[in-house]
């Protein structure tokens, strides 16, 4: 059900009782649209909100306010989601084909594979969810709601109380307050607003925030006629973010009735990250191969031997052997395990599992300055006039501005600069001013304005404007030379590490009813307020740590270039040339990418600049992270491969982040741990992909070649499947392995092209080893004119298992062992799994399971020859590994 879309035929009921959901929605749409008050009535609510009792009743009736896409998935749903994976889907098709030709053994093995893969995957995800659940409560989002406590008569007539409620407790009719940095908690209708601007990118794709305001006469010219729901300035939708201003609104739809639910997009829905793209790309190449294999095998057999459908089970088995069916499981397990460990040991929440890989691959981290590098506890160091003389009046003007912008906001958002100014000012004098209006701070204008009655003079109002130096000076009436002098003075203060705010005023006659940013002009400059904000203790160490890990850091700040550069120097990090965002505007895409790749500090960024820089870095091939805590960081958090938010970030930033650092306040070292975990996970995934894909490819090439040359099948379908099953099981060890230490020193990069070159090289080598065995078996064991197919099958089965074990050890553990020879002799999970695989390969044919699988014991001489083949293979493999390592 959708709010505010087209006429619904019925006029809103104006009764005071609560209307049915149908008319509940008519309350905000419909042909004859009601005023805000009528809308409230139709919802059975009033300006003072609902009574607690009524709210409780509605909660039972409408259910919790959680969009379906964000509800925790149940077991069956998770399992079904697993089936949507391309490999699983292809396997199922192959299973059906097998069943259709009554090849029951193959069908059963495939079903088992699919079931185990779905179960393991769902299990891994659930475990990670549980590990993070506790932390998630810690950073849960709340909404400010007006509710009336019950009086003695139980009528709920008492005065309303503004309460912080978990968002899921909201019901239609609740009156909520919105402030900058909040997530719109449900679909709401604005009843009052000041400077309210909301970002609806999740719905409209438009990253620029739109103005929202109440419209009391619905067909007033200010309302676009006949436009869609998103053009209605009085409706805000769940999942959008309040970026500036504030307001009061009534909830019109919750839970599955919201736009968000109808759009089927999670708040966190976003463009695929680098990892998703890689896995997707590789998967589709493989899926095509898989689908091509059975027809190829069938055609080859038909052409060479005139065989028909009887080779189908073999063809299917070969396709299954090529499938890395454990890929989704290993990927999910690696990521889920990493996320659980990170939650447990370092209190970081990974919202989107693939973000963990992107963290490991991240080579550039962009940060905002305040609250990340500095403590965000500024202290006023003084206030000066234009000549640099101490002037307490400047601070007093700034304080009046801070006080009334906070007081007149529907939901005052704590602002550290304002708090510092109020703490330093004389409070007694603040309240003597009579307020008229306020234009709250917004990060694009970089100004906040309060309008008060001019003290001691009737008939005039004073606009007090405070904000960034550039924004204020350009609105002051000043000769150019003077403006330049003031800019230079500000720059010298900034170079001392001070944060600066400029203050200016202007008087206007009282006749004016409302004020807009257009009134912020013709100002008289008053002076600067100087503030100090110390750098955090952990920042210097964290920056150093990031550099050691091969991650370069860029500071993207809205602050003055001088202040930003000084903060960097205080942290022992040479900023080089500081770019200002304005200069970026003039650059072409290519120049922009080059400029941002070089610069390490970009100052005076608007929220859009931050996002543009991040996007440019991504286009230049960097895997880019963004760490920010403010509402102005939201677009960049979304634009980055991985968005990181600290625990005390504003709700929208926390919700927009992929990774939330929920640990100790402002402890940046957690990022280092998160990167390590990411690199572990992606290192293991990379090793798994290399080993599995090259081994599978080798087997398939060998099997197809042998199939063409031999008068019988080189292996029975069941044997192919059993071997594949054992190999798959062994591969799970990769999820639990500790990768080589070099993996941790640099961002892990894994791209489809390198991967494909790697697997082709090693796959061909593997096929050569198999074919050597094939020759051996034909000449020596099977013998010219021999007819013991079982010996051939068994010989090849054992060889396959042993070469696979060898590949696991040499392509993975072997490299690690080579790196610190002698120090680390432990086998590790992959080593153990490989050993087990080898043992099964040798012993299975001899065990009671051998004969039912069509296997038999091998002549002693074969083992000696096999060892010779394996030794040669190992030498060739090691040589190729060395060559690859030199190339990297
Ligand atoms: N409450 C305020 N009133 C007036 N001006 C402000 C206020 N807060 C910030 N400013 C001005 O706007 C500039 C940009 O602030 P903003 O919060 O957008 O920066 P930011 O990108 O978050 O920077 P940082 O990296 O320091 O966190 C500040 O440098 C300051 O000059
Ligand atoms: Mg900030």
C-alpha cells in the first residue's frame, strides 16, 4: 500500500475516531486533500500525539514498524535464498536431467550437494547474525515521539512527553519530531518544519536533498499540481534521511504499508561493491562453461563412437566436477566467520558481509576530520574583531545565534561548536533577547542564522549570521581589499590549528513575516570566534598503522584548509598541498581523478564534494573506504566501496555505513583490526578460488581428452561425483585457514582477469599430470590389449585425489611454509584436509566401499610409478608458483 499516490475516491473522514487503514492513507492523498489538522483527525490523533494506551492498542493492531526487507530472515527463507545462487540453480538443473534419464545415483549425489551447501551457508549467516545481534542493540536507532501518559481516569489527557522510542514501536497517528541526522522513522506527513531538507536517494536516486514543508491549503500554488508522492513537499518516507533543519510530523504508515516496503529496497540497498562484481563475473563465466560441457561431451561421444544418451550421466558428472559448488559456502563462511570474530573481539558490526572483503581490498581510506581525527570537543579560545583585538561582544552575538537556532528547532540537534560557544558565553544575557525566527545550519550553505528583536530599539530585527569564514565574508558589505585582509587573518589563525567561525549581523525592519537564506546578505562583519579541538589519542597511531598496511589516507573536510592541514601535522602526517573543493568543480573527470589521487587533504567540501571525490577515486581503480560521523558524510558513505561509521555517529551515518565501529569511543585502531579480518577472509577466498578452479579445470580437460581417446569412459559417473564430493569437503578447510602473513601486509586484490590467467596456467599443468597418468595406465597397467576397466578407473581416481591434495598444499600452505621456512611447521586446516584427501584417495578403493563404486585394488608397481608422476608434477608446480610469485 502506497501513500499519497493518486485519488482514492473517498474523502477523508473528519471524525475523531481512528479510521481504517484505507482511509488512513486517504488522509494524506485522495482527490480532495485534507489539511494537516484534518489528516491528524483522520488518523485518530491530535497535535499532542497519541496516548500510551492507544499507541499500545495500535501496535497490536498494525504490528511493529519494520519494513519486510529488514526483518530477520527465518531458516526456511534463508534456505530458499540459497537456491537462487547461480551454481545451485545449475546443479539443480543437472540433477533434474539425471533424474529424467533415471540416473538415480547422480541425482542423489547432486541433491546432497545442494542441500549441504544451502545448510552450511544458512548456518554460517545465522551464526554471524547472532554474534552481531548484541552489538546491534547498542547502536539501534530511536525516534523522538510525543506520547501522552495516562492520567488517573486512564484517559490519556495529561500533557505530552517527548520520548525516545525504538523505531519499531511507532504506530500510525504518532507525532514524531525530526532533526538533522535522523532517519525518517516511518512514512510521515510534515505538520511543522523549519529549514527541513530530506535526502530521498534511496527512492529517487537523487542525491541532492529536497525541501519539505507543511502545506495547509492543499491546492495552494506552492504545491506542484498532480505530481507523484515524491513531489509532495509535505510527505517524507521511511528510510530517507534528514540532512538539515527539523520539524514535527505525524506518522501515516508503518511497517509493510510504507513506501520502503513497497519499493522492496532495503535501506542498505546499494550498487554492487567490488567483491560482488568479481564473484558475479567469475560465477557467470563458469556457469556458461558448465552448461556447455554436457552437450560437448554428448556430441563428441556421438560423433566418435555413435553413442547416444547413455553417456549423459557421465556428461552431467563432468559438468558437476567443473562446478565450484562450495564457492557460495566458502565465501559466506569466510565472511561470516570474519564478521563474528570482528564483532566478538573488536566490537565492529559488519552490516553487509561482502563489505568485509572490500575492507580487505581497500587501498584508500577517506576520513572526515572532526570526530574522527579530532575529539569533537571544541573549546572556545577567544573572540576577536576584524583588527584582531579581543572582543567579547563577538562571542556574545555567536551565543545568541547558537541559543536561538537550538531553541527554535523542533528537535534541537546537539552541535559541538554551538555547545562550546554557549558554554563560554554569559547565559544571563542570552535570554533577554526576544527571538523571531531561525535558519538552522546546513553543510552546503555553511551558515546558521538567528533573527531577534534588536535590543533596545523598536521596529527593527537583527539577523545574526555565523558560519564559515568564506560563506560569511562573501555576504558582508566589504571592499575587496578588506575581505582579502580578513581572509588572510583567518588563514593565519587556522594555521595555528584553530577552528574559526565568522560572525556578522544586519538590521531589518520588523514588517517581514518569514525569513529565508536569501535574507542572509548585506551583512556587517563583526569578528571571529576561535575554537580549539584537540586531536584524538588513537588517531596518530591509527594513521601510522594504516600507512604500514598499505592504505593511503585522505582527509575530506568541510573545515578551513589551514585548520585541516594543521590537524594533520599534529598527527605526524604531512598533508602536502591542500586542495579546496571549489577547485575540483572546474576539473574534467580525468583531471579530477588525477588531482584527488595526488592530494591527501581536501578542504571546504560539501557533502556532494565528498561523494564526488570518493567516486572519482573508485573510477581511478582504487577500492575506497569512507569513515565519517556526520549527516554531511552520508552521500560519501554511500558512494564508497565500504562506508564506516563510528558508534557515536548521527543515526543516518550509522545506518548508511557498512561497518559500524561499536567499540570504545573514537578508537580508530579498530579499523586496523577490521582491515586485518577483511584481508584474512578475502585471502582465504582467493586461495580457495585459485585451488579449486585450477584443479577442476585440469580434471575436466583431462577427462574430456581421455574420453575421446579411450574406447570406454575414463571414470564412471559415480566415481567422478565421489571424487568431487571429497574434494569439495576438503575445500571447506579454506574458510578456517590462516593465510600467509604477506596477505596481511597489502590490500588483497583479486580481479577476474588475473584469476582466469592463473587458473588456466595451473589447470593446464594439472591436466598434463593427469594425462601422464593416463599414458602410464594405458601402457603399463591396463596394458595393450588389457581389458580391466576397473583398474584404469581406480588408478585414475587415486591419482586425481593425490594431485588435488598436492595442489592444495603447494598452491597455498606451501607458499606460506616457504615464506618462513622452519618457523611454522604446523599443517593448518588446509594441510590436514589435504592429507585426509590423499589418504582417502589411496585407501577408498581398498576399503569395502571400493567394489560397489566399481573400484579394485591396484598392482604394487603402479604406486611406484604414480609417485614418480606426482614428484614431477610437484616440481613443475613449485616452479610455476615461484614464477607467479615473482610476477606479483
Ligand atoms: N553550528 C554551526 N554554525 C555555524 N557554522 C558552522 C556550524 N557548524 C559548522 N559550521 C561551519 O561549517 C563548516 C563545515 O562544517 P561541517 O560540519 O559541514 O564540516 P565537516 O565536513 O563535518 O568537517 P569536519 O571534517 O571538521 O567534520 C565548519 O568548518 C564551520 O565553518
Ligand atoms: Mg563532520
